[in-house]
């Protein structure tokens, strides 16, 4: 009977080692996922007054200088395909409290005509353009309702990004049933 104890003990020891290793790897992956996930959108209010009187290093669609490089480079998407849907935008530089962000203001009538997938595509295209300059994006209407956001964790490489959309009409149908 003693000769069966040694193989049994070795097998048990291997199973315990494998289990502990697996638990450790799962814990490490969870910790990495927490630190590399995209942040939530800023909860700072939309400052529509800056559209008429930008302060400091805040940039708007009307203060862009096409003759020199303006960061974020949103003037081209606005001038091309998004001219009617994207009405205006405000870019805020990085502060001690928050990363740089761009607040997009969309035409509510046109936004409401888009289905979920079309809205997602719009947010993804402009979020990708802003991400190149390390800006997060929030999408608002003129009623200051947050409609969507594209946020990234720029401290990771590649940046870990996510899109948050309001839950309305997720299936892509134009009308809810």
C-alpha cells in the first residue's frame, strides 16, 4: 500500500500546482484588464458658451486655422462627410484632473434619423480621428444630453478604447416596436 502513496501524492501535488498557477494567471489577467480598460467619459458639463468665446487653449470648429496644423485634426472630417451631422465641436486640452477631450455637438434632427449602427459608425470614425491626437470624445446635442462617447486609456500601447452609446434603439431599426 505504501508504494501507491508516492504516485498519488505526486499527482495531487501536480494538480494543486496547476490549480494555483491557473488561479494566479486569472488574477493577473483580471488585474491587467482593470488597468488597461478604457476610462468612463468625463462628467464635466458641456460648455456651450465656449463656442462663441473660447478661453485659453480651448479650440472650436470656428477657431481652426486650416493654414497650420490644429490639434485635434477634426476640421477635415467636419468639412468632408460629417458637414451636416456634426454641427460644432469644442476641444479641451489635458489638465491635471482630466485627459484631453473633444465635445462634439450634433444636429439633433439628423442624429434622430440615424439608426444605432449609423450612430456607432459616426462615433467610431470621429473617435478614431481624435484618438490619433490623444483626445477622448463625447457626443452631445444642443440640449446638452450626452448621446455617446469614445474613450481611451492612452497609457497603454496600443491604447485601449471603447464606445459607449445610449441604449436607445440598439438593434439598428429606425423605429422601436
